[in-house]
């Protein structure tokens, strides 16, 4: 890591504003070694901030002394927002559009394609769950004018791509071609559904200059079908409502920290056979006008790069090999080895006709696998997959072909789940 003095000054400022002046962090002060210690060390010994903390202490606990959040709400600089997590995951916090935009713009510098294309005036189409983003009234397809907000067009009005009718899919392909966005921002689960339809019906598809993938895990199983249809570079972006834009994939495929916008503590768990280190991500966003979050546990696993620096030349902050999926979606082999969503995906990505998967592991270890398969998948496809997963897990595996994956209340998909036992 090569961080500038200015970066560490921002880290120190964020930490001290929390510890000295923000009610929730009063309980953390005794853990702080103080200003004689390095900033990195001061961060590393503090607890993690959890969603349960946010639910229990929002709003007063996270607003620094001297900040009048009622006045900020009245002025319209901030508003309340509920995140799109599942019911037990959902939190309410302050949304600040200007802060969010600044974080997004800073993230563009981390990818050469976006640096060239994105300037804040470029046209962008969005394809994701309408419960996560964009104008939406349940049961309706709003006219395109109502779904066009300035430079943004929100394409989708349906929860779960498995529920799309052929007319919806043709409408979205048509709107994409008419709007001609420079960038398509997509939930990979949804974009894979659109790509599969275009592929199976040999339909022409408008090609944006870049595709950013966010909202849910960019499984290779989704990317494989997207790449058969779209020629633009696929760029993963990782962040959250709580933290802003935290990581962006560079043109060499690694994820770089958005150091202009946040600090990230990496909490290592284990070294993987590849040499990369698996760990959790605790994010401290900078500069929010109202709320102060420090070491917020985003709930995802990531693999930190080991060895050679990224060929793109970016050296600031943390560099990840990849995001490895939600920590809560981890499964285990009989030998007790952690299987992240990325690990399961790596097994299934080898099977070219898999377009989507969901695995459920029982408390005893057995796996139930639901699969969306391409039309050309042969009769032995399911047995082949059972064998491949069985060899990795050493547990019984039962696979079934399904027309659609199950979605969460947010409209996002979880690719792996384990029953607690
Ligand atoms: Zn890079």
C-alpha cells in the first residue's frame, strides 16, 4: 500500500470526530491507544460496527455533536433511507445525494474505461431490482418518461428476472437501443437474464461502452452468458448505502480501494491455496455530512492480493483479487474448509451451460442445488454437476433444474445458504 499523508490525515480526522464527538463511539474510547500510536494501529484495535448497532443507535448515536440533523433533513441535504437488505438485515440511515455522487465520481478514476467515458453527464441505463433502485409502483410498468431521470434510464419494473415476460424483455432491449447509454449499470443476476433471452432468440443488442456490475455478487455463471451477448468491458463495483463506493475493478481485473472516499480495514481469516488471503472488510466512509460510521462490517468476504502489485499501476489503499460473497452465505466441506460463494461459483463456472445456481446446505452438510440451465444442456447435466460439487464438498448433493432462482424481498439473489445447526 502506498497512501499519502493526506489520506492518513483524513483517516485520523474521521476517527477522532467519531471517538471525540459522536455518542455511539464513547464506549470505544478505552480501546483507543491514542495519538501517539499510528492511525492504522488505532483503527485496527477498535471493534467492528454492525448493522445491529445501527438499528439500536440510529440516528442520535451516529450524529456528531454540533450537527443538527433535523435542520439538514429540513433543508433537503439529507433524507432517511431504508436499505434493501432482507428483513433482519434492513437498516435506516441518512442518504446524502451530494456525498454519494462525490464517492461515485472518485471511483471512476479506478478504471481506465470509466475514467475515459464517465464524466457525470454521460447517459446511463440501470438494470436491477426495482425495489433497490429507480421509480417503481408494484404491478405497473411505468412509462419510459417516468423512468428517465436526467441522464439515467431505469429499465426494469419486475422483481426477479425469472418473472419477465417476452414483452418485458423486448421492451427493455428496445429502450436500451433508443436511449444509447454510454454505461449500463446492472445487477449481474438481472443482466444475465436479459442476455440469455437475447442469446436464445438471436436478437440484436445495443452495445454500451462499459458495463458496471453492482447490487449483488458477480458470479462467473452470470458473466459467462453476459459475455456471449455484450462486448463492453464488465467492471465490478462494490459499495453500499452505508459506505458509498468502496472498491472498483480496474482494467486488469483487480479491485482497488476508493481511497478518496473511505478507509478499509482488512481482517484476515485464512490464506487460500492461491496465496490470496481471505478476510472481512470494515469500512470507514469519509465526509458524510450527518452520520459517522467507523469500521462498518459490510458483511462480505474478500480475497486480498498477495505478491505482485497490480499491472495497472494503482498502489493506493487495499487491492483485492476479488470479492468472495456474503459472509453469511458461506458453506463448508466435510473437512471443514470454508466455501465462499466465489468458491462455489468457481466450480460451477467450469460448466458452460450453467446460467445461475442456488445451493442450500443442511445443518448435516447435504446440499440441494437449484440450477438454471441453458437450453442446450444435455440429459446428464445434473448428474455431472452433482459429481463436481460432491467431489469438492464430500457431502451428498441433489441437483434440480429450475426455471428461475428464488429472490430475497429486495429482489436480489442469494447464491448459497446454510441452515444453522
Ligand atoms: Zn489494477
